[in-house]
C-alpha cells in the first residue's frame, strides 16, 4: 500500500520537476530550479514569500560574472571591479510521506559568502567563509504534506573581502542526502595506504558510523575494493555494535596484491564500496575512490613519490574558471586540470583557499599533485573585510572541514595553512602556526604542513622560529636565499610556493642542483580575474606602476599566468615545460617589437610579450628578435629558406637562443641541430588579411544535464585558413537547440565587454565561447559571424547518459 501511495503522490505532482521531488537515493544533486534575486527582500526567508517574479536558475551560479565591470564598483582592483552585493536563493521541493523516518540533510559545497540557510522559515545557521563546505540536518523541520522551501542568503556586500575575484552566490554544487537512522557519517570514510611495495599494499579504511536511534544496533560493515578494470582487489567484513545515539569509528584493513600505484604519470585509482547491513539488508552504502601511493620528504632525497624522486614543476591557481567566473561546473574544473597537465605542470597550489571537490577529483583522475591551502591570512587583515574578521571564531571549523573533506584524495601531498601572513614578524604568529599545525596532525598524519612565507626586506633570518613550526618551509620569491639558509639550518626542507615567471630558469636550476629544494610553484599557472593588472606590460603613454600601487581600470584580471584566459599557452609556458621535461624540446616565438613611440615596460610579474607570430605589419625592414627554446645542442634559423645563423642552446645558454633579424614577411623556421644534423623543425608564417572564422570545439557530445560544457576556440583566419594574430574583430554568437552560451571572452583583461551575452571582440586573433547543455537530448548549433568575414558554424549533440 505504501508504494501505491507513493506512486499516487508522484503522479499528482507531475507538474513539478523530478529535481524538486526527493527520492530515496542517498545522494541527490539539488542544483536545479532555484529562484534567485538581488533585491533587498527582508522577508525572503519566509515560506509564504512571493518569488514568482524572481529569475529561475540552475546551479552552480555566480551573479558577479553576470554584471558589468565598473571603476566605481566597491570590489575594486582586487575583486576585478565586478559587482557584489547580497543575493537570495529559494527552492521549493516535495517529500513523499513514505520517506518519514529517514534522516535528510542538505550539503553545500560552497557559498560566497556569509551564507545563512533557512528551511521552512527556520534558520539553520551561518557560514562566513565562502570556500568551506557545510551540511545541515533538515529532518526536524520538513513538511510531508506540502511544500518545503529551502532559502539561502549569500551576503557579499562588504567589500573588499578578498585580494582576488571571489564571485558571489551558490557557486558550487548543492546536494541532499537521504539515509537510514543508522548510517555512515558525512566525510565518514578515511582511506590511507601503508607498507607499499611492488608485491602488496595495506589499505586502512576508517568508517564513522552514526546510530541516531534510541536503541542499540548490531550491524555488519562490509568493504569491497575494486581496481580500475573493475576486478575485485580485496574485501573485508566486521560485526559492530552501536550504543543508542552513538557515533563511533571502525577500522578495517585490506591487503592488495600487486598494487597499481598512483602518480602524475600513472594516476591509477581504486574504488572502495562501504556497505552497512542489518541482517541481509543494506541500510547504507557509499563509494569512494582512492589511490595507493607513498610520500617521503628529506634534505637528502627531496620529495619522493613511491620511492622515486620528483622535482615539482608547480603552478599556483585561484579558484575562478576564467570567463565563467567562480561557477564550479565539473567540466570547468576538469578542463582547468587538463590545461595544467598539457602545460607540463605536475603540481598545483590552491591559492589561497580549499578548491572545489570536482577540481580535486579531476586531479586524482588525471594526475596532478596538490598543495591544499586553507587561508590567505590569519588575524591581521590585508583587505577591510577579509577572513581576519572570522579567524578566531572559525579557523578550527574551517581547517577541520578542509582536512576531513579532502584527506582521502591521493593527489593532495601537502597542507598549507597560510600565505604571507601580515603578522609574520610577531611572536604570536609562531603560536598560531604551531596551534594550527598541531590541530591538523590530530586529523591527518600522512602529509606535511607548510605555509607560504616572504619578505622583501633584510630580516629573513628572524623567521627561522616560524619556519620551524612547519614540516616544509614555503618560500615566496625568496628561493635565492636557500643556499645560505641550508648552511645555517641544514635540516630545513624547502619548496618555493610562489615565484616570478621571469625567473623560470634560475628556479629550475636551484631545484635540480639542491636536493633539499623540492621544486617551484610559479605565480601563476593560469590567468585569473581580480588582482587587476598584475603581470601587465605597458606601452608609452599608458599609466605606469605596479598593480598594488594604484587602480588601473579597465584592467580587471591578472596576466601573470603561463596560460591565458582562453586556454592558450603563452611562450613562457613552453619554455617552462622544456626546462622540466623532455616532452617538448623545440619552440619558436617572436618578441613583440617596441613601437616607434618608445619602449615597452614590464611590471614585476611580467615577461616580455612574446607571440607565435611572424605577422608584424609596419615593421618591414626593422629589427625583430626571434626566440628559440631548445633542449638540443644548437639551433639554426631560416628566413624564407635562407640560413641566417646558428646558435648554441645548451644549459650555459639557458636552453635559449635569440636571433635579431630584419622583419620580412614570409616564413621563419627554427631547426634543431644534433651531431651536425637537422633533426626537428618549427615554423611561423605571415598571415594575410582576415577572411573567415574557425571554430574548434574541445567536445562535440555533451551530457544533457544542464551542466556539461564545450569549450569552443574562435580563431580569425585568412583566406588560407591561417590564424591572423593581430585581428580584433567584433564577433556575434547565435546559439539554437539544446544549449546556451555560458560565457564569452578573450584574453585581453582590459576588454570591458561582458562575459555573459552574445557579442564579444577577438583579441590577438582569438576568442572563447563556452557552451552549456540543457536537460533535453538533441542538437546544439552555434553560429559565429563578424562583418566582412565568412560566417562559421558547428553542430554538436546533447545526449542522455
């Protein structure tokens, strides 16, 4: 009878989206059909509030990226001049009466910021830190005979509260969890691996079980491990007893034979299924991925992963997804990891906050080591309304959230608890660092702890006691001090947690010649919104100065990344990869020539603007510098098949040759020379006038889930299909079928065109459109046009999966 009533209930609510009727599934995505408004509504938390005129949206959602950058927006240069404010979200849902007796909770992966959550008018609590996940038990407040209203207030009105673009709103996923009264706790499975050899590995599984019944419970706890080919790798079962209303941790151990080890080059994962049974009935079940790998750190051998030394070629990365803003779509987070891997990075530092779960999952799956960082600062502020307002009250809960959520990820090999804290010269900084490090060790003893540290004055040695509070010393921009520090404190293990892009060779050399240096993390791996104009170069007549000295609107982002906002790898990226690996051994680019009005100027985080271009109209007959990066002994340069010269490119030359030649349109060719023979070639050709548009989609089939994305690179090309590197045409985008435009943009961080819309300019011949599927399977068509250019189009499929 109960099942018949449930079917009747569902049939009567057929007009309500399936996403708005809870089912018995343990974990349900709760991202769809929210109402949203930026209006100042004092009663919006109440169930009877009329939200019919509010927008209907799906999550993840960042309302700041939808707005226009303006010089007077209070987020200022730090926040990229984007709008902020306070936003309200409301979601109506139904619960079948058959679910009475279940434990129901709502889980937020992240809300920026100062969130307050209400269910049916009842405030469940607040969470100030916008990067922390949190969960609320909503069971006591639910209606089983009518509507339920979940309301979220996100208050990002107090500016500035960050030194980079934060975004605003429910920018990460929301989930509802439905369990029996006896169940596995939130973040209740912890997996560690020990005694690893080629023959075997020990897997320790800790499971936190909760009995929310007034009676004792006797249950069975099963663990089944499977490898990537889905073959069973091991299993175990124990009988456990839980007292009334007891929460208790249980430990199970499984030995895996011939284990596949996780590493950046071979990111092999296993899966563990944890089943809780009462008799023969499964009352709860979770699935968790894990990797088998060992970590070791020493001054003698540096960082060893699975017994093999790895030198870290790392990059720092903020949490935003470029033209999507802060919205943490799974595909966007995966795309970011793909870009970092393709650029040769083997590690990333999540500057300066915990990342999304999707990002860490992608790092596990694709093979990218992670320094997981908690905060930018502690008690002394960097901006007026930053985390220092909440540190004393919230630091322990926020650190605990980071470690409990993330500690089973094999990609995470280090925790970081701060970045350039302002109070670093005060004795209390040592006490704070010691306090936080000690607390983390109560939650996880398998990883070392660091904090990023710097000073630009002469008082470096005074920080020795602060460095002693960490397992690994994080140096920002100060790696040149390492040799003297090693003489003074031979036991110190060092990693450069931030570096200038221009210092790539020096940092590579220091990391390779000194075993106590683990490697380098460049600032940054990828361009980002906010911290406006860091990394800029400028021309005569432009405002002078560094990004931190004065506002430089319309700059609204950082140009210091190896990868730009469209995913294009700058020449510095190819040079860095060439230094750290043999994957790329020859690269050709051209340094932008100074204009007639005077020289180009560089700021501290900048490198000279260098392009994959031999198209320089107006410079005919004038000298231009051509750069060749090479791991070969020497390179030759040809112009229109005429040999112009040969240069050595060994370590003594920093694997780089610079040829100064008069610009003549045509073809330049760099040829690697080994043992007197020409063995590899790179060419650049002069482009003609812009004639058409080329569309390059990274994916042509999307899941019909209103979340999946396709990144479409837009290139302006000449009549021969050759990219035109100086084109800046205005582009119009038209989409039809089962999709929407999630974002439009280019790599010019002075461009004031909005990232949301259907028009945007190209820059340096490129633009990017990110398309998002709907929830219906079908066709998705994109058409891109520009006056005077041949229109381009593409079609892709959205598929039910």
